[in-house]
């Protein structure tokens, strides 16, 4: 049954705390035009803040492009990839033969893993991080050399570099990292990736790159342009709001791109191609998405500070905070209050990742968390 915002707040028995937690809702209320153009997620059932999904989108422009694309749905997508490939290449500042379109960046992670680390190859990665590449590689016989995050919850790049050996087939870096949301110092990560790429393949997962607030922060695409052994993955799932459409891409020099393309299993589809083309041209939605993410993240951070729960300043669409209890236990408590939070990320099992949502969703998270910790 669909519940209204008022019913949700009444059920939470915390209506009186709303102004204290979030301030005047009118400051963040959407206009009817914004609702129509940017498609906020409806408040319906459980509030799901565990998967780092964008609570907005697809935008009106994207939806119209997908509808128009139905006339091509009887066609295989191969011959329609070119225009999108060229748009992505222009965005990244590389020739189009450097771009591999994938069914979400997860497919790119997986094909890179089996390309470079099957049959007993070794991958070096920090932990915790996004596990898709490593988990899939292990199925194909790879060994993972895990390096714990350092005391500041950064990738320990110095230790990772020390561990590179003759059997190392790939080094994995996620920046900003998932689940911490931390961003490595620009010069440090550039130096590490360049140095490591002289010894082995480097994979830079940049799924959250769009959320970085420093617009001068470099992508490791800069190393691809220099001909280094670096693969960069990006996605349209996050800031572009297309997680359910499954479209992403890899950037690598041509000989690497060709090798990765040969490993492709899934592929893009006509709807995804049309959606991505429209999304890349929809600057209004892109800007709106970043703005609302910033507002939601600040609201979560304000609540965490008030509850004296330590958190890591994030450069992504989620916040990682010290729950002071097992996240599995906290998750059960929050679910009873209608909110789904992130899963555990061993070995940091008493830290919780919470995704940003719409204002209403974040308010309900804030209220539920306050009730638990008060």
C-alpha cells in the first residue's frame, strides 16, 4: 500500500522532531516543473538507502528519448553504438577507439578481471572496497592480495606498491572509494597509478567521479592519454540516474580496449543507447542531481554530528559512519522503522554506509536513526 509522506511521519511517531532535524522543508521542496523534469523517486513502501542509487531520474528528456527509440527496438544494437561511443570519447577527451561500452560498469569490472587475472593471476586491492572485479576473478582462479585501508581509511598505496610482484596481473583502485566515500590526494594517486602501470595493469574504478567537488581533480584517463597500462571505468548509473538501464564504459588505449571488447558477454541495448545519449546532453538534470545529492548528504551529516556518530567526509552519494554496533543488528532495527541501510563491509562491521535519497527519504532516515540512538 502506498503511504503518504504525512502517514510515514505519523507512523514514525516523530513528527515533532522534523524541524529540528532538517530545517524548513520549503527550502528544499521541488517545484512541479522539477518533479516533471527530474522524476523524484516516490515515497512508496520501504525507504531503500542501501544501494547508492540516484533518487532522481530518468529525466524527462531521457524518458522521451527512450520512447522515441522504441521504433528501433527490433534492431540489434551493434550498429547503433557508434554515436554514443563518439559522444563518450568527446566527453573524456580521447579517440573513440579508446572507449568500450558496457552493460553497466559492473560488466567492465568483470571482463577486466577475467582478462588479466584468470588462471592463477594475482590482483592487489585495498579492503574494504567495491568487490565485483575481485569476486568475479576469484571464480576464474585469481588470487586476491588484500591490503587493509590505512589509519585514515585511505587505500594504502605505499603498501600496495610494495606488494607488486612478478605474478601481479592487475592493481585495483576505487576512487572515490566505495564504501568510505574518500578521495585520495590527486598527486599521490596519479603518481601511484603511473608507477604501478609500468609494472602491471592498473584498474581505476571511477563510478563516483562526477560527485567530486574539486573540478580540477584529475581522472586517471589522463594516464590513458599518455599510453599507460591503465583502464578506467565509469558509469551512467549514479549521477545520471540510469542504474536500471545498465550502461557504462571503459577507457583504455586501443590495444587494451580491443582485448577487453573480445571478452564482452552482455552488451548495450537500443533503449540504453538512446537513454545514455540523451543523459549526456541533459546538463540541467546533471546539475540538479549534484545539487540535491549535496543537500541530502549535508542533512545526513548534520544528524550524525548531533548524535555524536563519527563519519567520513564523502565525495560520493553516500556517507560512511561509525555505527558503534554491528551493522547487521542496526539494519534490522532500521528496517523495522521502514528504512533499508547498507550491508556490512568487513572488516569494518560496525561502520554503516547510507545512500543519499530524496528529502523525504533522508528525513525518515534521520528520524529513525535519532530514535535508535537517543
